[in-house]
C-alpha cells in the first residue's frame, strides 16, 4: 500500500530545540521527566520527522487541547469522568516508524501503552487504564489512508480510517464492490476487525475478519511485520482475537466482495399492541437465520411513550442485496407475517444503504460518511451481549418486554446469523460464534450526564442479563468480544494471576479458541507488554 507522506528529516538538535520551545518540563515532576525521555527516545528511533505540535498532547502544554483530543473519538463518555485515570500524555503518530519507535521507547522506559483507533470500545479500555498508571495513549486517528485496488478485488486500509471512510473510498472506485464489516460508520477499522467485525452482509460473506488477506502490525519488540513475517499463528490471532494483546495493527489488507448496483432497505416498526400474540417476533426467531443469504433483517427494541402510555417498539431494519421485486417474493414466501409492502421498500446504492443502516436519515448525502461521526449523540452507556440458539418462548418474551418498560432509555438489538456464518468452522479464526446460533443479542442502557443515577441503570442491565440466562447459550455463556463487558471478569495488576482470571471471560468470548490465543500470546509477547483489563495473557 502507499505509505503516509514522508516529512523532511531534521537534525536531532533542531528537533530538541523545537520540543523545548513548545513544552515546559518541570524538573521535579517524574511524569514530565518521563515525557522528556520518551520524546527524546522516539526521535532517536525514527527516520521520519515527528511534528510535536501536531502529534504530542500533554496537560502541561495545553489542558484544553489535551482534553479535546482525548475526548475526540471516545464514544462512551462515562469513561471521561474526572475521577477516572487519564493518560499522562497522548501520542498521535503519522508514520509507521513513529509507532515502532513508541513501542521501543515505552518498553525501554517501562511505560504502559494503550492504543486507540476509533474509540468505540465499550469499556473504554483504549483510553482508560485502571490496572497500570501512569500510561500513554497512542491514538491512530491520523493514520487513515485507504488504497483501493479494484483489479485484484482488494484494499489496504490504515487503522485510523473509519468504516464510513473505507466504504466511501471503495464506492468511489466501483459501484459493485463492497466490504462486509460493521453497521456503524464511525467505527475505527483497526480495532473493529480484531474482534471479528460483523455487519449487514455477514450472512452472505461472513465477518470482516473472515475477509482479511494480510496485515501490518508492530510487535512488542517494535518490529514492523506483515503476514509472512508474523507467521500464520499470529495472523490467525489478530483476526478476531481482539485488540490490545498481540501488537498494534497499522493496516489491514481486505478482500472486496461483489454487491449489486441496486440494493433494497426497509424499516417496519411494530408496537406490542400491533404484534398480537407476539406472532411476528416469534416468526422472526424461526426464520431470520434461514432466509436467503442476501437478506439481513435485524430487530431493534425500544420504548416509546411516557408514564402509563409506554410501550415497546420493534423495528425490523433490513438490507437486501437485490431489487425490491425479488425481495417481495422472498418475504411473501418466508415471512408474510411482517406485512412488507412495495411502499416500505427503498431501492438505493450499496453506499447509500451504509448511511441508512448507520442511522442517518434517508437521502442524507453519502459524503457524511467521510466525517467519521456517528448520527447519534455521545452518551454514558453500558452494554452486554448474548447468543441465542433456540427460539425464546412467549413466556420469556413477556418478561423481556416487562424489563424493557422499566428502564428510561433501553435498547436491545437482535442480529440474525445463519447463511455463511453457519458454514465457517468455529476454529477458522478466534471468533467462534458460528453454526447453531440463531441470533446475537445486544443489551444497552444509556443516560445523560444530567442523570445522577448511573447505578440505577447499571443494576437494570445486570438484572436483565440475569433474567435472560435460561434463554441463551450456556457452558459457556457466549459473548461478543467487540462488546467488551468487564462484568465477565478482568485482569488485575498482578501479571502472575492473569491467566487464571482470564479463563472465565476468555471462554465467553472465544470458547475453545482461547487456549490457542494464550499459546500464541506466550510466544509473541511473553512479557505481556500489550495488556489491558481483558487482554489475552501469556502462560504463567
């Protein structure tokens, strides 16, 4: 792929002069001293100019600029509270050699490093550390180049690029190519694929991680590796084994997939009162994973109304890889209970469907995807996940609706599996949730900063999760690693006990693949340099 633009190499003395003109270091401050040593070390270990004023952010220089950059891509604002630990400083590299140098220097100075590409991690693990302090945040948002090669149906995309940017750049080159990754256009591609990357084309083409051809990573020794250099074990681990454990993903080489020039979307919303006897949602459970692979219908559960007039709404949100005429035939045969009509169907390009499925209003110009922003405001939230293997009976559904009506701003999403997801073996990549899964459940509760009752919402979602126990997978109770949930367990400061602590949540996320991940971690990062509250540990 084309590399980032190179900058002129300045002399070491001029770099130091620039540094001291921009930053005041207090000799008595140990953190300031570490910053000084780190910057000097990085400059000695990179061959590409490092413009400090654009790539290095510290409270000592400018608190407001530091806070603004820290908060720029953080999606869960409950991890930005003043009471939570903040990075000592932020480094935002513009060249891969800056990443290499940063790893070398952080390791040399024994500084803990966290890496952020998009900031969508549900527990803030990329920009908050509760096990090691102080720590550095490496933000990859300035590394966002995408090189599309239609001739060989591939693309190299850097980690800081958002999904929306990637999709837009693909569509610039071809109207009949796409990539089967996430539904949220503001996701950073770097971390997204490390957890699997599911989206509205997964029933046709599998996950984003199933369609990766190569990668560039920086390992714990600061080496820049591609697939051949890292070896097949590490390449297996980074495609679904989650971020922050094996190295820093700089770029992915992805396989593009064919999409029709015209796709069809629809959203049909039903209230509890309109779904008499829960017939529609019951039928969805029985057919959603068995429909033609080109059809993806998810269900979003919300609460509408106030006081005694509250009700649960179920929005059937769909993408069909084809025209509305064929879609109508499929629905009339397999899911007539929904009552889809031609008027409900909206034909558009695949790129336009990305903006639609992401939550932008219909007819929003597709260049909105280049802004890297979510259509929804940032809030405090807590999420959990489950996988369902047998339809939930009516008695269980009634309890679900009762739970939803008790919360202020609840959200539950059911994503259908089946199709290609059921054909790929559980061990092909670390993501194991394949054959036998009907649908994945995501539970979310959110609240505004003005709401001073976070414990109320946290208690609600944990109670809801407990209620769902009889209706979801068990032994282990499966969870999606990109929906990080520290309730499942977490590592502590004691590195020696990490493996034992991780066995529980490791099975939730990875099932039997967890043991192979630990084995690979033990080989490539035995000192556990890349670690966080739910990182893969090496063997003790």
